[in-house]
């Protein structure tokens, strides 16, 4: 059975990538009937431990356990490595947006221009960051957030566009375990190493906007945080079987803004020391296994919010969020990686049976990989091309007729990629 090393969603949760012992696999996350469809399988380099895709483009960045200091920029549709860069130490994390590539080492953060992979700046002598905790905002500012792991809960911010430091903020009393920007780059969610409290701060102000309690009965390791596209919801996964969904209410956000406008930063600083009423999750998802490292994403499918959970064991779980129900229902699950080609219902059933005694009930899978009775099959229909799609295709052909730096890079074009021209070994 293939060993999985890494799993991640791209920036807008339109695809998921999984690194494994034989290479990496890419899946498109579409609407029904094909919620998850494999679009590429890379087998030229083994033991891929980092795999990140830039939106819906053909640009994929990967790192392997065999060469942990080397970052490969890959055009997967042309099946060629268009650039490689070697770093002084092991690469722990890579983040992408339309402008920057951020590579995190234990003691430094390297900022590159995505169009030619030219190194623009290095944040040196950072406190030890053995877990490679870093995030990159998707907006034009390309704000980089990373923790100060010296026993404090400080978060540092850096303007990746102008290459200048920004004012950080103290998020927790203890070390940071997870952090994540929203899609607009105006908020950051953080969790401490205890995992009991999750907070949301304004960016770049650093004002606390929301505070949620995940649970006080036990400390957990928060693995992943994710906002919905409209920043209305936030979800978290941990080493427990529960994924929590929190709602960001406008009332709390407006009160934080009014405090800042009326009283300035001093009043907001005092507010942070006052007792806080912590909101609880509005819904939860139950995973069939405990202790599995996972990442989460929130995605609209058929005008309904879904929670996507991908685990390092190679499974993708899709849950439907119902605002009227505290429990999200599991609607589909898939086996990712090379082993997903075979019938994997038996393997998935083993995961469900693992917690049967703890739950006190057993869930069975039908032939479609869903929990419960099989839904009626819907024949796939080919969606007619719209005028916008036809225009986009014509625009892509015109753009591709240019060469080098003359043509614009479209991060959402499957056939496009940054005009990288150099290759460094």
C-alpha cells in the first residue's frame, strides 16, 4: 500500500494534491457527479513530501524526501520541471500566490518572484520554526505571517510586496500551533499549542475580532485552519476525530472596529485583557479515525457550503453543512493516490470500524463511497460552452502566441505558467 506523506488543497479549494511514496497525485474538486477526479499522476520522483498547486494553473511546486533542500517548479501538463532551486537547509513549507513563492526553513524565510523564481528577500535569523508554520495572503500585499516560537504567542507580519516588516501582534499566551489568512488577507486565525482557544485578528491592525472555544476538557494539536470564501465561517481540524465549524458574526466584528475608531489602539489593548465570552462551534464533522494529520477547506458546491477534509492517510471526506443542524453529514469520501484506482471501500470501512466501540454504532458504506443508502445515479451531462468560456479560450490562444516576458501570466489558466527560463541544480 502506498505511503502518503503530505496532502494540501490549493488556494481556492478547486483541487487537492497528495504527495506519496511513488510521487504525487492531483485531483480536481468539481460539482456532482464527479466531486473528485484525478487529473495528473507524477511518478518521476519518489517520496514527495510537499506538493502545492497555484490555483487552477499548471504550476506545481514540490519537494521530495530524497532532496529535502531542493524546490522543484513543475509544469504538470507539459510534464517537465521548469525550475529548481536549492536552499541551505531542509524546506519545511512552501506557500504560493499570484505574485510570490514563499519557502520556509527552520531559521529563515525566502521570498521569490513567481514569474522567474528570482530571490527577492530573505527573512533571516528567525526564531526556530521546526514545524514550518507560515502563511501567505492571496491579496496584492502578499503579507507573510509566521510565529515567534520562543515560548510566546507572538505573530510576525511581513509585507512580501514591498519587502518591509509590519507590526506584529500577540495572539496567545503560549506558542502558536496554527495560523491562516482569509482569502482577502484582512483576517488571520490562530491557535495555540493547547488547542482549546481559536482567535481571529484583523490584518494589519492586529485587533482581536473573534474568539472561539474548541473545548476545555482536553488539550489537542490543531493541524489546520480554513476560512470560507466570504469569511463567514472558520473551521479547524486536530488530532481528534472532530472538525469544528465556527461562525464569524458581524456584530462582534463591528464592535471591534468601533472600539478602534472611537478609542484607538490603547482601548483595544485594554479590551484584550477583559474576560471574553467565547463562542462555541456551530457545527462539527466526525472523522472515522483519530490522530490522523489532516487539512481542511470550506467550499461551495451546488450553492451549499461543504467541509472538505483530506488526511495524510490518503482519504478525502466531504461533509454537507446545514445551518440548522449541529452535526455535518458525510456525503462522499474518496481514496486518494495510486491506491484510489482500486476498489477501496473495504479500506474505508476499516477506518469506520476503528471507532465503532467508542461511538457505540456502526456506519456502513455503499458502493458509491457514501455513508448510508446509495443515491440514484445521475448521468453526467456535458455543459455547453458559454460565451465567456469561448472568449477566455480565444484570449488564451492570443496570449500564448506571445513569448517570454511579453505575455501575461494567468494563474487560473490550466495551460499557463510563469515564464521561467532558468534551471538551477
